[in-house]
């Protein structure tokens, strides 16, 4: 079965030979036929063929078609921006978006200018701009014990400089080291002296007594 439509004008057949994209042939033919039909009305069909066959080696005029209300062009079941459709067909087969195109200075009806009710679809009035490349993300492969101490978050420095010999380190609910590990590191906090002292014998008044600071209290 032929991939072309039942009736294909000679100009369309010629232009099909310059298609760069991988779009299906039937859709590409419909897109070209739609363009040819529009250009016959303003006598720009010869300018299109000149631009395509010379591959932009010779200057060409703007090849304009009517601009739709939303700026897009529908061909069969697809809808897209007209200059993107024809730049993809005839020049940049891997084109994905209008963001990849930049109009040349000589283009008077470039898509972004929104000049009047017409838009230029000359594939050689738009250059493809390189897609920006994001810088690589560096991931550190340093081992935890090789990180400088001053770069670590709030961690008990005493524990870092005097790690316990076992691996059963426990932390208290308040965030510090458990007392049994502090004791093993000879870093237990000093215990404050008791407030009251008890005598070894009942030396005050010969009976049971409690010694408070400076006094004997008789029971």
C-alpha cells in the first residue's frame, strides 16, 4: 500500500524528499499539503521551495501563513506551533520545543514578534539554540570517621576524642552520653556534698539525734 495520499501534487512530492523528521509519512504529507495550499494564495510557494532546496545557502524572504487565535496549527490529529512543525519537518528532525528556536534578525514575522496576523514558517529563518546543560552534582564518598570534627554537627566532643572500647554506646534521653559510659571514661560529674550530715554515734545529748549545720537536734 502506498504511503502517500491518493492525489499528491508534484510540488508536495518534491518537498517530501527533503523531510528530516521521523514523523509518519502520511502526516508529513498532510502538513506539507496544508502549507502548500496556504502559500499558493500569497505567491510564496516558490520562495518555500527555494529555501528548502538551497538549504538556506541563499537568503530568502519570510514565508508567512495566517496566525490562528491561539497561535497553533492543527494538522490531522496533531496541534502545534507552525514554525516548530515546519522547522522539524525540513531542518531539525530532533526538534522538541519552540524554546530550542531563535529567529534570525532578518525575520520580520518571527513567531515571538506577534506582528500582525501572520507568522513566518521559513525553516531557515530560525536557528536552533543549544539546550543548557546542568552542572554535575558532586557526591562526597568520605567515610564518617574521615570527616573533620569541626564540620560535624553538635556531637559530644568528649565522646569523639575518647570513644568507648565497646560498640554498645548508649545515649541518655537528654541527648548526652549515658552515665555508665561517662564513668568508664573517667568523666563523671562531681557529686555535690550532702546538705545534712549524720553523726556516727548518738553523741548529741546521749540520744538519737540529727546533726544539722552547727546544731544538734534532740529527738
